[in-house]
């Protein structure tokens, strides 16, 4: 595994990251509701516009990007005990099918957790598929009786 690197995505790699997201949707949810080229263009533009709040980490074998994970950073309301507060949401963790179950996803999670500690985040949440729950559990994620969510209407046609 010497030829594996885990690092921040470079701006010129965002189209490759968009391809991973496209592949993931095809794999998990079937046909997208947009055209491929339109999605890639939208994704790259979105990633550039949101670079300060959404950080992409990639997993690469040699020069090929084989995985990604996004850390969305949310500033929290100040508290008298902690005037500077932030939390994170781990999003879009994906490793290409041929590279799964070899510990590479764990390396990606380790990098995200290191980054979160360096940023001083209070907590990280993740919305997981059932298959990935054991991997997250091995990295310290646990169910929370206080975390609730609801679904609201989508405002965009992108998954």
C-alpha cells in the first residue's frame, strides 16, 4: 500500500471527484435526473464556491483518485463557555468498488478525524448506509439518543 496517499483534493481534481459522485449515485440510486456533463460542471462550480465550508479529502493510488470524503464545517452558536464553536458533518464518503474492504476507507476516515481535531470541531456526524456502520463504529462513531432528524422538501434536483 506504499502507493496510497490521503490528501486534500486539489482544485484541478474536482472534476474527477465529481465523477466519483456520479458513479456512486449510479451504483446506489440508479439513473440520475441530470445529464452527466451538466452535473460535473455544477459539481465543480459548487465545490469551488463552498471550499471554505466543505473540504474534500481524496484517497489516491499513485495518481488515480479512488476515494473521497467531504467534511462540512458548521459554525455553531457561541456559548459563554466556548465563544468559538464548530461541528462537522462527514459527507459523501466513497471508495471505488474494486478497492473496498482493504482498510483504505479507514485511512480516509482517519484523515478526516485528524483534520477535525486540528480544526477544533466539537463533534462530527455522519449519515451512513447500513453496510458502512461497522467501519464508522471502529473509528469512534456511535449512535446518539439526542441526535434527531427530519426530511424536508428538496429544493434542487441533484441527489
